[in-house]
């Protein structure tokens, strides 16, 4: 073995190559080995979680590896379904092995002459079957004739598939797949089989990791592995990720065209305005911090846009507009990532996740959003929800050059296409004599056609149908339309092998306006083709409409934490200032009536808010100070000052960062700055002059009893909407006691999160007590501010006590 290792080194010296080539080869080999080792470690960790979930949880794996039902109460466990999959998996493997041999192998051999020797030598799907970590069922947000399920799919497979091509062995040995698969059962029928069709698709790109074997190990070489993984991800996204769908009819003669290509729910228009106080990423000589060159990536599903790059600016101004088609609500989210552009590798500067359900409810959102996964930074976005209507009166040209409608093209099929571009010329038969018999034989072959669809300056390409004069594509495309009266849809059918045009057509969008439903479903005659060549399409035009928000409704927060006034930094210095988004109009004069001044209690929270608490940070709570307090105010008693503060707060009410419908809710944010405000902030109902419950922030806890370890496990997930104690900001942490034990040695404490009102901890603590003793205890949890030494700031931000005798600790609970 030593001689084998030294052989390449000797050969490099023998042919008088530089020693740097040996070092380069050694570096590549080390990177490849490290990458392979990392993949095997991740696969082993996933196997450990799959084999014994309870043991993996007990060992305290990271929260992102835990199944979804641990964090989200509306996601249900389906262990019975996993047991069914385990029992049926061997039979599924037998079916797939037969399909690989009898269906896939002949198709691969027919693709190319060099693939005629392709054969599968080993097909084994392993003992590990896919697992469903949780299911969420939608019942209120959907039509009554359908059932919508979100399946948390986790596949950590030990499958082995080997294939030989010309004495080269290629293969796969282990696959990891994570993603959310949406299953829609519609329409529901009153007769067997009770469901007309099943539609499957992934909401976002699933995470896929493949452990290669044989010659395929070269795909793990650094540089090549990124390209190969992205190609596989793109292949899956083009077929299984929205807007692509797989629809399987369950009833005969079922028309599934409208199920495969439904009209989108709407369009989200994103105005990327500006950012403030971004993180400095560029540095000089590794020590001197400089400015960054930020740009933004915006994504909804597979559609992605990139903004322009602003050079050397931590407070960039973009003023760009992007439009996304939204196919599924609820389910799709707007993702925004900020990066610092560099010559080698762009640095991550923060991210944002916004639930489009909340934007759809609010219609228009114009807010500053705090960036997550970073230390500082806010992003200013204006979001507009555009609903799709077939009202021609709302169709007018936008003065700013924005699109006013959307065109949906359902490309069905074509008929009697010519074999080649010599067969027809300008619509007339112009057959030409070809002397080369070999070329003539090639020209007589059936065409492999694809379609180019163009509206304005945007062109989209269909898939290719091989060797058919009557191809069937069955695809849908969407185009943004700026002026439906003057724009047209241009169609070109081309042959892939010969790159020749087999037919063209032009459809003026003004023809759609003549139809009451703005829809055309017919065959269109092809130009520059034979007289009996047609293309079948369905064209649907829909107008954008921005509905006015309900004036009675105070704007609710989107999932990425829509917020009220926030502190941002002045560009010229360190002085802080308030930046307040537009506020809903309220009465300028505070009411003197006690009953009218009392706000209505908070309504029940939308369970959707909990869905992304792990992926995105919540917003800072509004931070205000009561202005205009004169000396007489300081002489008043605390109760009178509290009442005055509440009335002052009611003058202007910002949007609170809570996903719930609100009326005017008072806040005692400003009371922390008053020296005589010495009362305990707790989650109980404060006995104030109006007797209402005060929004003092929330903390999310996951509590359960681990019978194996004989311990009470408390997982502190995070807090949201904390009340700031000063204008300087807060550095919150969480302190835990298991009462009545208040000893300092038994105290549990999280880490301190700097300058945030929505800290994310995800820290676990254990109290080793028997279940009988724990049932007699009370959990005392306080959120405190890590204030500076000799500071007059209020330290305690709020606390809550949980009586453990009233809880089912074996089952556990997770809630705010």
C-alpha cells in the first residue's frame, strides 16, 4: 500500500512535474475524504434518530432534528401509519426492483448509443423505510370538497443501487430526504371511491443528500459535489415542487386538467425599499472592519429574484419591485436573504421569513422587519396582495410601469406537425429533393418538438416530446402583463434535433377581453406550417385587484414579525431615532369614559403563528416613552401616572407584532423608565383601573417528564414581544426555579441574548426528581434583563408560574 501511495509521487518526479501538483492532488484528496466522512457521520446520526427516537431525544439532539409534533401542537403524530409503512416496505422494494429492471433500464438504453450496455447489477431498497414525523390537516382555510394534508417526510435510507455502464460501476449507497409533502384529495364524491383524484407536490425544495458509491464517488469531489447536488435538486424541483404537481385520478373519466393546473391564489408584489444597520462583513488585513456590499435574494417557491448590489453601504437603498405568483395559501412563504457580495464567496448578512397568509389578510403591509440569524439589521419592505379577478373594468395601464394582469397559458397539445422545415415553406408545400439518402432518412424521422412562449421580453420553454407529429405537453405557464390591449402571445414550435421552426402563432391578448370570462379554450391555426397543423391551448387572463383593508381592523403582524416603531441608527452617528411605519387612524382625543377607554380582550391566536417560530425571529415589541411628563406628573401617585400613561398610549397605536386580531390595547411600555414604577410584571391579570390583561410579552416552553432519566425536562424555546425597560434596549435571559427550592445552586439560567425583544434560546434544563415529587412542585420562570452594574433600570421583564400538579407531564406540553 505504501508503494501504491508513493507511485504517483515518483511518476510526478520522473516526468519532471512541479511539486505543487503533488500538493494540489493531496489537498483535493483530503477535501474529498473530509466531505465523505462528513456525509457518513450525518447519515449515522440520522440512523440513530430513526432507530430509537426516544433515546435520541434523551441525548439532547439539536432542536432542528426533533420531529415537528414536538414544537407545533397542530401537527399530529401518526405512529400507526409509520408501522404500516414498516410492514409494507419489503413488498414496495420488490415492486420497485421490478420497475427498475423492466421499465427504467430499457428507457436508459434507448436514450443513447453509449448507454446500450447499461444494466442494474444490484437493487436493494434496504431495511429503513420512509418515516412521517407529523401530519397537519387543514379544515378551515380550504374548500369543503377537498382535504389538504401536509406530511413531514423523513427518509434516511440504507438503499443500495448499482449500475454498470461499459465496465464502469456507478451506484448509490444511502439517501437522506427531508421535506414537506402536500397531499390534496379532491373532489370529494358521494359515491365510491369517494375521492376523485390525489394531487402531490412539495411546498419547498426538499433537502436531499446522496451517498455515492463506485465511480460516482467522483461526484463528492469539492467543486463537483456542489454542481451535482444542484443539478439533482433542480431536476426534482422541476417535477415535484410548486408549481409542478403530480395528479393521479382515482375515478374513471375524471377530468384532472383543472386539478393539475389550478388558477393561482394571487400575486404578491414586494417593494424592496431599504435596510438599516446591517452587519459589517468586509475587513481589511483581517482586523480593520469595513463596510459591506449588500444585495437581497427573494424567493417564493422555485421563483427567485436578485436585487442590485449597493456598494460599500450598511444602510442601502434599493427601491426595487418584484412580483411573485402565489399558488398555495396557506403554505407558501416569502423568503428574503441578504448577502455581502465578495469576489470569492458571498457572506450571509441575515434572513427574513414572511407568511403570505398574513399578507393576504392585511392586503397591504409597509413595515420595518428585524433580520434573523444575525446580530443587527432591519429591512424595510412594502408588501401588496393582488387578488385575481375577471373584471375588465379594473384593467388599466399602470403609470409606474408595473404589471396589471396575469396571463395563464395551459399548453395542451399539437396536431399534424410537419416532419421538417423543408416540408412546408410559408404555409405552402415546398418539398425539396435531397440527394443524400442518409440525410433524407434522418429528415423523415418524426420531430422532437418543444414550444417557446413569449409575452413581452419574457420567454418560457416547454418540455420536449420526442418523435411525434402529435405531441402532448400538458404544461402551464404564467406571464405578467403590462398592457393587455396591445401585448400579444407569440408561439414557436421547434424541432430539438434540427433546431428548425415547425410552426408559429400569434394571439393578441385583446381577443381575451372580448370574452366575459376573459378565457379562450380552442385550437389555433399554425403559420409557416401545413394547412391542417394546429396547437391546442387554454388562455386565461386575470386582472390584479388590491382590496382596501377593513378600517375596523388594526393591522396584524406577518410571521416575520411586523412591528411598530423600532430603533434604527442614524447614518451619521450613534444617535438613535424612532422610525415609525404608517399607523391606523384612531381618535386623537383620549376618551374620558372609563368604559370606552377599556380595550377589548385579545382574541384567540391563530395557530399558524407557531409554525415558523423556529425558522424566523419574532418582532421587537413597540418601544415608546411617554412624552411631555412635567414636574406635576412626578408628584402624582403611581396609579394616576399609570392611568395617564395608558391614555397617552391610546393616542397613536402602532401595529403590534402578534399574529392575532387586535382592538386598541394599552401598553405599559413606558412605565419602566419612571423611577416610582416599582411593581411586579407578571403574566397574571394586573389590577388596573380598567381591569384588562396587559400585553407583557410571552415565553414559549416545552415541558415533559423523562421517565427513563427520572427528570423533569424544561426546554426554553424563546420569547416574543417583551416590554423594554429602557431606551437603551434589553439583554434578556431566563431564570428557572422549581419551587419551593430557591437555592442559588438549584437555579437554572439561560444565556444572555443581546439587544433583542424576541430572543431565541432553544436551551434545555433538567431537574432530577421523582414524578411524585415533581407533581407537588411549581415551576417559577422569570425573564430578566442583564442590566449594567449600578444601573437604575428595571431588571425583571416578566414572570410566570406553572402548577405542575395540573399538567400531564408524561405526555408533555409545548405552548406560549
